[in-house]
């Protein structure tokens, strides 16, 4: 039976790309209609999830990347800190995770989100370069020297999509999540 992954706030789909290549059922949820051309993307709003979530196959894994613009210290360089960001989308992702109860889930964001996400998701579980990860997922065995290089595709995709390009999860992280899930064993599986 094919496994199912929901990729919330999927942007350009980097988070779930390894799962696409491994033949999972991938459902990318993205509100921006300019990204509707990305394969497996449904133009839906996480804040209106009751309209759609029970009509989709139940997820084994939920990945989420709430927009990081409000949390990015780079975006807020004028004072070096973020004040009073809107947490509705993060809370919407949390609610979906709680309602669907997948075996694994992971929320990703930037360093500036840590103090705001901690009351919602707890302390981040892992850091992968500039990506901070919260949730219930196997440890991602990334190379210790992993860094995230910015892509040169920003200009090609246009000004409106630049934040999506900058925030795209690299394939290496997606692949390590997939590998970790396949290698994960519970104590019950050994009995």
C-alpha cells in the first residue's frame, strides 16, 4: 500500500520531492495560485482545512513550512528582531497535525521563528543549516558540513516567487527524511 505525505505550505515542493521520486502519494497544499503548476499541488488554504482535509487520503507523514518572511531576521534587519508575527498559519498546521494524527510530522522554519514556535511545537528537534525542524520524525543523518546554498533561479521565477526560491527545502533534506522514515524502527517492531 502506497504511503501518503501531505506537504503543507508547500511552495515549490522541495520538502516532498524525494517522496515524489519514491512513489508516495504526495499532496502539496499551497495557497499561492502562481504555484499551482507545481506537480501534486492543490491550491487550498490551511486555515480552511475543514473544507478539504477529510476528503484526502489520510497522511502517514505531514511536512509543513509556514511562510518565514515574518520570522526571518534577514527580512527584519533594521532592528535585528521580529516582533508580533502572525502565527495563524503555524497554528493551522498544528491543528491539522493534531486532527490527522500522522505517524510522523515535521514543521520547518528559520531561526527567527524559534521563540514563537516553541510554545506551539516545543523546542526545535534538529537544525539543518538555516532550517530549524520541529516535530516527531526520525533524526536526519545529514553530513555535518551541510550548508544551504542559495539558488540562482530567483530572477528566472520573478520577484513574487523569490521568497519561495530562498525558502525551498533542498533535496538532501527531503531525501534524509525519506531515508529516516524507512530506517525507523519502534520497540514493538523488534518484539
